[in-house]
């Protein structure tokens, strides 16, 4: 009828009876497989799990478990993390994906900016006021703040940060692995003198410097071939200024044929410095970044980089927080989770052409 609204029926929820019927086993067998409460043959177990996964029942159980364990979470971060700018895309990508994961699980997310002094009392007050179940700390590795959170004995996970004393669970990209992966690739292309542009940053940035050096050791190259240039920060202007000064000091590239930057933002500034000196990328020097943010893709030349799974960090942190809250029995060991990175090769450090 004209003007009428036809409503589509929602698909029925899949339950344990549906899995039982589809797998051709008893409901009790499905329960034992999913809860690990009785020995079941490997063939039957595999069939039940395959059906439960295909019907979406496993995902539904996981979501229901997350909703039951986590209803509200405080995410604490430095004040500058909240500033949404084109230079802050790493933090904002992590936050946006975290928000989406919380929305999908029915979790209320409460942002809290840490003051300049990093006062733990204000954070603990915010946790109590919001009646949150747990705490995520984004881009925070101040020892005194982590000490206070660990002493408070609350469920907390460090997000894109580390606890050197392994008291708090943490989720980070594989920073050392990713940097070693990129440097190994550059060395494999014949580069022997490589400059690492970085800054005196947090632990995660130091891990990238360690991975850079690992690659030289892997290839038996002299450690002095791994050269360093320190910028004042991670902004493009800092990278541009640092490399300009380095080129002045060394009267040019001084044998360097590739530059690996600890962040894409730095690499974009380095690219400007090289261009201003009449140096061609990649003709005179190859350039590699780290993070995989969008501006690198649209740079000229487009930036080769280590792609970080930024969208997966928040969901992984929620899973660790849920495990911490629901663990029973013996004390649960602290977990340090690293997510793998991969290379994205573009014009600034291209792969050699394939020979037919």
C-alpha cells in the first residue's frame, strides 16, 4: 500500500539449541564443549565449534560475557591526547576504535585527562565517581602514576604503554619487532648506512630504537652503521629541523642511503628537509616511517611505513580488562600483549621491480 512502511523482521537470536541441532549432538554436549566441563572427542569438539562460529553463537557469547563483566570503563590520557588535530591521528585512531568497541559491547566509556602533575588521586576519584569497573591508561608510562595505580589494586590496563615492572597488563604494537622488520628490509635492499630519526620519547619509542639496532646485529653489520638523529619531539617541524641540522653538521648525507623515522609525522618533516636541500626521495635516499597514518599515503612521494594495527589496540585492552575482572582461583599472571605490524611499501622506499 502506498505510504505504508514495511518492517523487516529481525533475524532470530541463535541459541544453544540451534547449535545442538545443526551439529547433530545433544545440548549437554554443546555445553561441555563451550565450557570445557567434560572430555569430548576432538572430532565432535571441532564440529560443535565450527557450527557455533558459523551461526554467530560464539561471537554472541563473547559479547554477552563482555557486557556482563564491563559496564563502565575510565580511559585516562594526557591532556594533549584529547586535542583532535591532523598531527594527533595515532591517538585519535586508537580512541575512536576504542569507542566503537565499547559501543558494540554496551560499555560506557568515561574519558579523563590526567593533569600535568600526573596526580593519581584525581584519577582514582574519577574512577569512584563514575562507578567504573576498570581503568585504561592511554599513552601513559609515568612510573609514579603506575606505582599508585598498581598499589590501589584495581583492574587496569596500559594502552599503547608499558609497565617495566610488569604489575599492570598492557597492550602495545610490536614496536621493537616493527622497527626491526623495517630496518631488515632496508638492509636487504642493499642499504648499509641508515639514519634513525627519533626523539627522547616514551618507552614505546625506545623500543623502536632497539629494533633498529637489532637489525644491524642480525646482519652482522658494525653498530656504528646504525646512526641516530634526535628531534625535539614527534611533530613534522621537529623532524625537519633535526635533519636540516644533521645535514649541515655532516655536509650532506655522509654516506647515508636510507632514513628510518620513529613516526610518520617525523618522516613527513624529514621529507621536507631533504627536498629543500635538493635531495631526491628515493633517488638519493630512501625514507621509511612508522605508524601508518593517512597523511603519509598522500605525501609526494607517498611514504613507505610500518603499519600499526591502531584499530585493534582498544578492543584488545578491553579483553585483558575483562579477563582481569573475571579471573578466579590462583592469582592471574600479568600479561603484556604485543600486536604484530607489517610493512607498507610505497614510493619513498619502493620494492625493486619484479623481473619477468
